[in-house]
């Protein structure tokens, strides 16, 4: 999207008086992002991101903001919501729920190698360890419940073979015993554009500077989050899993958090569930865009292919001792 | 000091398992600091500082750690204590209370100009605004109560003129009505070595990257904190106030938080109180060093001179509208 809700420097300068972060130096709209209006905000004290929420409602936001605050407090490099002088992480600006978070450094890497995938796997495991003790509850907003609601709206747009694929996969997923898998608040959208890497000049190693965009997070199984991440980081343009990168991600993940036997057993189904979730949401965004949507919808076909590939055969988890 | 308590990489790697911050890459002792053992810690996930407390007791530490966490949450660039997987900010390592905090970037500036002093004044005001709502209670550990206990131990080492100066100033301070002044948790030691500036290469402006060393913080009057800061940042080598830097600090402070009439009236006495506090603590450290103290004590004479200068005449607060 581009910026949905206009904020003038004068409006923001007045609004910033509720915080203790100095005075406004610069305000700059951010063109990226699908769901929210984002601005870079520079004050005399530091660099922040202002987010106005266009889709999420006030009552949903504490889950996200408190989750980011919890993760930041545990050393995860994620945007940390800034509390205002009344201790609130959430305010309202121009009629929209609004928050200010710390700005992280780095940029996405769109052609990741094994090293990047290893770092992402380790960071994902660290997040799964760090959420222990977080007591917020919000079901994955694009979980199976949403998928069952969205499917009937999408079916009229699909040809018979796609209808059959969707029905078959929904039925398969309904049979999985996800309730025996470890659950928690998961990012659920840890794609390449949501990990910022810094460094890399002068032959130095690139390192993760930030994990961003938690606004699809929710309670789901941890192994689903691993599958979502692998389906993006470790595939070629056609959606085939690239074994070197997949092994790097999984080994680093399991170096910090070993998958349980139940998770290992669920793995092939989870790779399919992760593909289904994005195929469905992209179909939904494509055929049923929200009014006023400015963004280009992502291509649903990419995840249809990935789903078909994962149905045909999963990437086997490395067995034996991990590096 | 140099490092008091040895920590081996093996010990630390085991200890870090309580956190979700990746695995240890590098451990490096820090020679600075008077009261604690500090190490730089680099993990696969980021850069941290490990502190083992040599003077402070377990029961005193929550005040400091929660204060830093509170300020960080409000956007103040201070070390943020990292919570372990049991949600605790405080652990024990090699028999000492220990904590891990985020590492900030930048380096102290020891020849500050008006710009630096302005930024310090603005940051101090932001901290005084941000502490509202912090409910920790710990009296300034070097406040008037400590001073009255320490004075009799120091008196035997002083000649008659210094004894008279100390007695006179303690009596003067006892007469001040500090109870009518706004109070709160204050840094109380915001000297040049506790502010990190970053940038400044290629003609860019230096900006504050971090405020560090909160381990002399406590509840005291806000204007005392301003006086402590000014007595260090805005003086020449002889302790004379340099008017340009003092005006820059005070104008920036009052741009964010105006001093009350009572604070303005107390100002000359507060400049003296701030000088007395450091004269006394330096005398104490000089004549009564702790057993095993490795550090060089700071010269008490510097603050004796400052005290005499402030008794002879205060730097008047700028009146009229501030820039």
C-alpha cells in the first residue's frame, strides 16, 4: 500500500507530547506494508516508526503490542512499542489506533544463502523460547477457523480442479491432531521481507538487525511457524525446497529448540498447512480486496504450486545428530 | 576497576541457557567502572553487557533494573535488562547478583560543546518525564542521610578549614525545604562518562546513543539531578560554570520540562548540594576505600573547589522566555 491516513508534522508534533521522546525532527511516509499506515519518525531523541492501524481493531492490538514488548524485553530484536507518559502502548491519531515503536536497522535480503537461513532458524527458535510466559491470547487470525470461513467465499472464483484441491486439503488438515503439538504466540509470517539484516559491507558477516511486522501473529503451533518460515526462506522461485538452505534453517532451529516426536511426525502436514494458509489468504486478497485497497495483491499461484509440491512429498527433517 | 569476578566462556555459555538470546560468540572484560564487574557479551543474536554486582545487594537491584526497563520502555536509550525465560531480570553467576543488559552504541565526549550540553539537557528532561508512573522506591543512596553518616567518618582526615566547610554546608543543606520540590527516581550521576554519543564522522551531528550506569540512581529531587549534571557538563577544569554550555543545557531541559517556582528558588542551594554530594563521596572513597578496591579514587579537591565556587555565587537560571 501507500500511506492511507495522512498525518501532518503539526498533528504529530502535538501528539508526541504524550511521550517523553523529545521533539519532532522529521516525518516520512513508508510505501511498504499492506495492512497499516506507517511513517518513519525522527525526534531529537531517536528513530521510531509510527503505525496507524487500518484493519486491526483497538481490542486486538494489546495482544500484538504486548507480544512485541515481551519479546524485546527478552532480547529479541523486534520493534519495541514505546509507552506514553500514561504507560499506554496504544493511542489514537486521526481516528485510527496508533502506536510508536523503535526503528530497527538493516534491510531485507531477498536472495538468502544458507548462512541467512541458519540465522533465521536460530532467531525463530529464540522467539519460540522467549514467548514462554507471555499470557496474551489471540488465535492465529489466519488459522484453520478463518480458512473455513474464507473458503466458501473464494470457491465461486475457482475452477473445478482448484475447488477439488482446496476441499481435499481442508479435509486433510481437519484430520490432523494439532492439539497435541506445542503451541504459543507465533509470528506466523516470517517471510524474507520481515527480517532485516545489517552489516555485510567490507566482507563482514550479515547479521539479523530486526524481526518486523508482527501483525499476523497469533496462538498456533510452533511447528506451523517453522513450516511457514521454511516455505519462504528455503525455496526456489518455483517453490521447490532447496535442501542446503532447509537443512541450515532446521539445524540452527533445533540447535536451540529440538522438535518433539509429535512435531516431527506432524512436519509433512505442517508444510502443507503453511502453504494452504497463504494460498487461501492470497486468493482472498485477490478476489475479495477490501474497499480502498491500494496494494497489489500477491500472486496466489506461487502458494498453490507450493501446496501441490508439499502434497507430493515433504522435505524430510534431517535425522541423526544435527550439526 | 578492572574485572573483579572472573567468568569463563564455559561458565557463561552454560548460564546463557536461561535466556533466549542465542549462543555465546565472544566474552570480553571491561576495564572501566568502579562498582561492578562488567563484560561485553556477543551472542549469535546480539551484543549485550553482563554485569556482576560487587557492592549492591540482591534486594536493592530490582529498583535499578526495573527503572532501566521502565525508561527503555518509554523510549529512553538506556541499557534494557534482558528477561530470562523465567521472566526474571536478575540472576546469580559465580555467587554474585548478575544481569544482562542490551549494549548501546557510542562513546563518551569529554570536551562537550553547547550542542552536547543541549542534548544532555533535553535527555535529562525526557527521563524526568518518563519516570512518572514508575513505582520503585529507593532513596538516593548518596543523599543527605548517607552524607550525615559519612561525614563523621571523614572528619578525622580533614584539616580545620575543611572541617568547617563541611559542617557549614551540611547545616545549610539541612535547612533547605527540599520536601516541597518535585521528586522522582533520578539518575543522580549523569556525568560525561555516562552519556554515549554516536555519529560525528564526516561532519554529521553527534547524537546521544545511550545513557548508562544507573547504579547511583534513587529517589531525590529532580532539580538536584539537573544540578549534578550541570556541575559536570558545563564547567571548566577549575569548576567554573561556562555560561554558554549552562544556558544550552538549561534551555533544552526547560524546553521539555519547565522548572517550577520552588525549583527555581532552590537552584543555588541545589548546585551546592550537588557539589557537596560528590566532594563527600570522593573523600570517603579516598580515605576509606573498600577492601580490595582496585580503582583509582577520583580527586576530591575538584568538588571541594566547585562547592566553594557555588557557595560564593550560583549560576543564575536564565530568566524570561527560553529559546
